[in-house]
C-alpha cells in the first residue's frame, strides 16, 4: 500500500496530537558519530514515536541525515528520559 506525502503528513499530525495528550516531552540529543535518526529514535524515543515524527520535529526530509556534533530534538515520554 502506497501513501502520498499528504497522507503521511496527516498521519504524523494525528500521532503528534495523540502523543501530546500523553504528556510527551521534547528533549535535545547530541548526535554522535555513527548515529542515524533510526537508531537514535529506537534507543531514545518510546515505541509509538516513528522516525518520521522525529524527522518532522527537526524539519528533515528523506533520507533523514543527521550530523555528528549537532543537536537534534526527540520526542520522549517520562520513562524514556
């Protein structure tokens, strides 16, 4: 099943709304050499947060490149802080 960019943005918007209702916080993360947005999301955000959601938070487009030495923002919930 292929979804359009518009549909993806709507899904992300809905997920962000739902997460906001669950007391989600945003934290800064210092990117280390070898990090990818996928690995950082997997290790520092709760399972319901997708790579696309963290990418949107940082205004990143595919392939979601992050740079070592820079900070990015991540969605976290209290148990992941």
